[in-house]
């Protein structure tokens, strides 16, 4: 067997083992398209959508440069549209005039061996079997409203993190089909960052990382997965710095564009497992950011003798009254083996000392907590110094500063929140305020509770220094 034949056999064996079908491989060969390994993995995941227990949403990418756009169009045009008559597809791209011309170059490369007509005026790629791809170019999310209410057998979305969760979900309602033996599906390509970073990470990345994918599949890829990438573009990515390099070069989902806490590292700041117990000589306290429509978030803190702070657990719920929160907090403390008497302080945002849950209510939120046996104290809500304290606690391993903040994996909302926080463009030293959406996703409530708690720890540290200075003066 010649080396070329051996290479072809190895290629075919890999494609079949990944989950590609012989029909799919032949469709690509007729189109003179030879996908690379990560692209093969993506195509196999797309074919898995055929199974009744397979995914309905497939994501591909992470970093820039692995050939995402080429693979997406090839899947829709060379495989899906060729194997079914009358397939109706929608391909969405956030583009301007220059990007329209770039797409025309792309489709000519992908469809060089497949008869197709590109009707530029109405943005449709039409095939001889009556299958077609409608090209949806948009600049603003509102442009997508033109497609809502229509039915598409396949929807492809490039740069999916440029969409909000609300708009992605709305577009998803268009993925439906009346064709027998066809399951409607959505394919996405993307990079970390953007307005959709948090929802994309929650929907695709977390299930992939946990090895627990059901309705979704994600195929990560970087420039190492594209042998055809020109060296000049590779050098451009290598020369990036900060969050751009982490996102575009390495596909790091623990960042966000404009990320505030750039020193955040999941594997550094999140404990491998929850604390088995809080030693009796550690200081323990609570911090709360109150909400009703938004989440009420309560964090349990502990500090060891070396000054390291641990966020031991979190409580998060919305549309609940104080008695419910108090009962849930007692249960949390019980699970952690901590009696309420051991809590040194329970700090909360200053609104709870004035806010009443309903008009005419007799008691403030703080007074209602007091009735449940928990005395609240006003938190130091200085936003600028609070952000600085969080940053100080996170440390900076690249600069040789070890972290003094450690977070239990039980604090899921806090862990999800921190890497998505961005600079306020009008006040760059502060974190941009983010509200929870109508579905309870997102929001900065866990961060507010964190800064309240860390400022409480910082306040105790400064108080100790002041007392030491007073004693020194007195001795003198």
C-alpha cells in the first residue's frame, strides 16, 4: 500500500470513527472539499442531529482562524442541501458591505464543483434540487426581526456571541420543519466575548467541559487545527495581548471583551472541591445583595489565620420573601455545620435599610430579617474601592502576586458572573452594571455580594491596623 493510499485510509477511518457517514463524505468529495480533523468533528456533530436522541444545536470554534466559516457553509451547502430536496436554510452573518464581498469569495470556493445560483438581489443560494440557503446579513439585532415567524429546516449563525440571548432564542423558534425524517437544527460559530458571551458559555461550553452534552454539541478549535492558515495571520494572533489574545488566539471562555477582572483564572481561583468543613478558629461572616425581581444573593465567607478569604457557599433566589430566604440560609448554614451564633457580621446593601417590599409595608427589609433572627449591618458599598479590593484579592500570577481569594465550586452563579464583568465605559475604574434578564439569566448580583463581603474583611483588617497604631502611641 502506497503512502498516499495509507493516508487516505487513515483519513477515512478518522472521519467514520468521528461519526461522519459515507454519504456525507461522498457529498464533500463531490464538492472537492476535504475537511480537516476539527472540521470533521464539527460535520460529524451536525450529522448527529439526525438521531432522535442527538443534538439540535451545534457550536464550532472558540479561537479565530480554524476555518469555521468555510466548514459552516460547506455543511449547509455541500451536505444538508444536497441530500434533501427542497431544504430551506437560513445563514445569518453580522456584516457590512466589505463582508458581503468576502462572503461571495467564500461561496465561490466552497461551491466550485456544485451547481448553484447566487441571486445577489434577494440574497439566496439556490440548488438544482430546489434546496436553498437564504443569506441574512444584519448589522443590528433589530434587522433579524425580518426573519421571525418564518420556518427554516436549518439555521446557521456566524459570530453567535454578537447576539443577545433574547434574540438567539427568538431566532431559534424559526428552526422547525414539516419534512419527514428531518430534525430542525441550528449550527453556530463564534469566538469568546461579545454581548452573548455568558449565554453561549452556559449553553454550549459548560456542558462540553462537564462531558454532559445532550441538546448541544461544541467542537473547540484554534489555529493549530488549520494547516492552510497563512503565517501572517498566525503571527497577528500571536502578537495580540490581554483578553484579545486569550480569546482570539486560544479560545479562552474565561474572559469577556472588555473584561474587568483580567487576572481571573478558573483553575486558580476555584477550589477543586467544596470545603469539607470550616475550621473552628476561622472567622465566618455573610454578605447579601438584596433583590426581588432581581436575585437575592447571599455569600458565606470564611477567613483563615493567614488572611486568605474563602467564599464557602452561595444562596441565590428571586421573587421570594424574607422568611423564605431566612429559612434557606439556616439550611445552608446547617449543611456547613455553622451555627448562626458563629456569624461575626451579616452585611447588606444600604437599600435594605430603607426599602420596603410593598407600598405601605410597616417594616424595612432589614427589620424583617431581624424578625427572623438575623441582624444586618450596612455594607461598605463604595463601588470603586470595592472593585479594587476584588482585584487585589484575585492577585496576578503573571506579576508574581498570589491570590488570597478562593471560591468553592458550590458558588455557581458567582463563578459564572465574575469573568463576564466589563468596564463601565463612562467610569472605567468601575464595573459596568448588568441587570438580570426576564429569564433570570445574567446580572451582577453575585459580584455585588462579593464586594460587600470583601470590603467587610478589608474593614476588619484596617481596623486592626488602626488599633495597633493607637496602642503603639499609648505605649509611647
